[in-house]
C-alpha cells in the first residue's frame, strides 16, 4: 500500500496568513492526488485534483503543487471559512489511501 | 445533479454483519467509467478508504479489511450495497459513499454519511 503522510498535524494561523500543508507519498504517485476540506460535522469536499487542478467553485486562494512523492496545498490568504481539517488522498493505484489530516486552527 | 445517500442500522452488536446501502441519483452505474466508493471516519479520526465498485463490476478493497468486506451494485435500483462482517467496536464510524469516474478518479460527490455504532 502507498502511505500518505501529512505535516503538520495541526497548524495555528491567523486570518490573512499564507498557509502551506505538505503531503508525502511513500512511493511515486505521479500527480494522482486530491485535496479535501472537511469542516466539523460536515462531509469532505474536494478542493484540488490531479495535484494542482482547482475543482469548480473553489476559491482561487487555494492552490496545489507537486508531483512524484511530495505535494503541497497552499492557502494564499487564510479566511475565516478556511478553518477546517484538510486531507490528501492518492488515486494512483489500489488501494487508495488518505493522509491523516491537518487541522487548521485559529491562532 | 449527483446526489448520494447512505442508509442502514445506526447500532450493531459485536460479531454482527453490517449492511449499508448507498442510493444515488444523477448518474447510472451502467454508464461506462462510473464508480461508487465507500469511505469511513471514526469519531475524531481520519478518513479511511474501504472499497470501490465500477460500472463493469470491477471491485477493489482495502487490504486490511478485504476478508470482511463485500460490495455489490443494483443498477436497476441505483444502489450500491456494502457489507462488513464480524463488526467490532473499533468499526464505530461515520460511513460515506461517494461518486467517482475513470475520467477523474477522485471522489467528487459524497453522501451525507451515516454513523454506525458497534456496541453490545
């Protein structure tokens, strides 16, 4: 199985901050990676797919980059609505796996 | 408009078999390239991918749970059924079904989830 490791596990930030979350794969997954946002008690919502393609309707302050084994999700200017938990997920080969999540908290 | 909804018991006893149904609309599992997957999330913990079934009846499972899982589809009813045998309290989680396709692969539409508690 391909393991996905996110860092940090928790991130404290203020509104307006630039935030970067890292996701590392245990082997190359090319660019077959998605990022999801999940707010407490809510369903996960895809933000980015194919490592860097923004899903329709997602604000442009979100961006993704990377390929191979290292990927990043960046929020250029953190907004109050962005405090949530973020998960990466590969879909390079079966079984698909998720990272353990990164919780973005208010500083 | 794609929608999915999970249904099933909210409480199961240890050793019992869990049966969850995902009823969807806005797409058909007889359409080439379409898939429906199951993901779970224990309270306060991360998402875990469980299983996936495609239009052509190809099925994929989490290796750690493969011996306990079964996934089937009923295209006439627009449903996918997941069964998990020998339930244990550690299987307590919110179970989600989600849509994907071979053109995108990632889960682009999710059901609301259903919380299943395993307790005697």
